């Protein structure tokens, strides 16, 4: 189990609507803010890579696990 507290602040920034999950749309908006204009398809692919329980969104636990792995 990864230490979620280390990633909670970053997670909250990405979770624009504060529903506790990062969606593909939120990820796309983040990348745009960082100067990387990715497509909806790419954002969905990235979410799927991090989405270990398959609900289509990234929870804090999934985010922390992914970031901890590198
Ligand atoms: Ca959200
Ligand atoms: Ca998930």
C-alpha cells in the first residue's frame, strides 16, 4: 500500500471538481495547463493504465500506487 498522503495535494489539484476521482477529462485539462495538448483518446489511455479497479476513474489510492511505482 502506497503512502497516499504524499500524493494527496497533487491529486486534489488534478481533481478539478473535487469528487474524489480523476477523470480522463480532468487529466486532459491538467496536461493542457502544463502546455501538453493531448487528445481525449490519450487521456483515456492514461487513465486506464492507472485505473486498477476498472471503474474508469482514478482514485487517490490508484494515483498514489501508480506514482509510487514510478
Ligand atoms: Ca474529479
Ligand atoms: Ca479506479
